[in-house]
C-alpha cells in the first residue's frame, strides 16, 4: 500500500467514526429515543 492510499484510508476511516459518533450523539439528544448500538448496549437514563 502506498503512503497516499494509507493516508486516504485513514482519513476516510476517521471521518466515518466521527460521523457515526455524531449520529449516536444526535439520536441520544433527541427526545424519547433510546439509543442502542450494534452490541445491544442501551444508553438509558432511569
């Protein structure tokens, strides 16, 4: 893998992680919506 391809792959992966995090944050901030990740872990406040 060339350094350019590695840098582009790293940038795309980091961007995807940031977008995923923003989506979880916005879903958690919305009213009456329980956030569940892919592993079945629920961030619920009781």
